[in-house]
C-alpha cells in the first residue's frame, strides 16, 4: 500500500482492474473459503538463469568438492560443475536433481534449514547484481498483502523442494512452513546413541515431483483447502489454476508472463517434469485466465 492506493506497483489497466475486481468480489466468500495458493519459482521470485535452489545446491557441491575432490568426479556432479547445460540435459534433470539432493542425506530438518538460511543470507544473483533474497517480485508481495487484508489464507505450492522453500517462506512472504507444499524428500526415523528420536534426510523423493496434477492432489492431501485464487507461470501450474477457477464462487487464475528482457528475462514458462503440447499462454487465453505482462503491468519488478 502507498498513500492508501492498493497494488501501487501494478500499472493501471485491465490486469490491475481484474485483480481489484476479484478482491472486491471475494468479500462475498466466507472467510474460511478465502484461500490463495502461489507457485514460487517464476511466480514469486526470479527463476532465471537458474533456479535459486539449484544455486544453493551448486554452492554446497563446490564446497564439498573442494574438501573431497573425488566427489566432483561423479558424472552428475561433473556435469553440474562444468556449467554446461547440455551435459546436464544429457543425464536428465531428474537424475541430476536427485544427486544434488543427496548432498544433504543424513541431515536433520533443522540442520538443512540452517544451511538454506546461511546461503540466502549471503547469496547474490550474479546477473541481476542484487542479493538473492531481493529477487522476489514486489507486485506479487503487494497482492499477497491485499489478500491478507481480506483474511485470505495464503500458501505456496511449488515444484521446488518443500524443505528449501519452507526455510525461507516466512521471511520472504510471511507464509509459515505448514502452508508450503512442494516436492518432498523422504525422511528416516532414527534414535541417537542416547535414545532420543529424530529425523534424517534421505536421498530420494517421496512420491512424484510436485507439478501438474500432483499439485492439486497434494493441496488436498496436505492442506485440505481448495483455492479461489491460484497463481503460476508455467504448464506445471495448469491444473492448479484450472482447479481454482472451477470453484462455484468468485475465483481467479493468474499467469505471470515473463516478457521483460530489460528488467528481468523474456522466456516462455515451461514445466520441468511434464511434457506440454500447448504453450501455457495460449491455454491461458483459451481458458480466460488473467495473464500478467511483466513488461506492461508492473511498474516495478523487484523491491528497491
């Protein structure tokens, strides 16, 4: 809010009018049903040229390889350290992602959270030249604030690692850990030598990657509340946005279109673990979603 004006970083126009119209209409919805879920990468913060979580794992890998050079010889790690996307692509993103996740096998949840927060406290986005923690989108923070003014429950439903996003969601977005749904790493229950119970990370995923239909299923199984607003930026968010707008009450599907090469990046949002037969922007047009043009609709992209 600026001088009483809602959504000050959103330029006047159809998109802003649509948002304000939805916010006004949502007042008629019972508070218990005022629920909004946001994708994270590319929707709430910058995901290019690489995902923030990838940068976190890359930092951990470099430190591990410096202490134990043979680690860097593992094919997945050698591909990542080479900086060559083709090498990573040849092995497959899922195989590489699982190998990177294995760097923290045996960590407790608390130890992993501390590692993420330490990284975020010092990491800088190399291309944008700003702290990684400030690559969040200011207009989306303003939208979240307006939703909270109307007593919305706001959660994050991401394709990224659940525990990674939970480590930063409260600080960045005011979203508590229990309202974050993502791709799950399995844990092992064990007791220490003194008999105290605890959890340790494994190196494998629990269930499927949290994209596409899995997002909707995991919202129901983990949160149990259907959204009337859903926001995303890729085909991996399609089902979640469709589900939100199928509700028999005021609803809104919001698609962020990255079309601003000058202030951020220009690219077509794509799912990472699903094949797509139709560009998500065309789907949005066909289904009547609200498409956000970063270039045209946002006065400011990042916090100052």
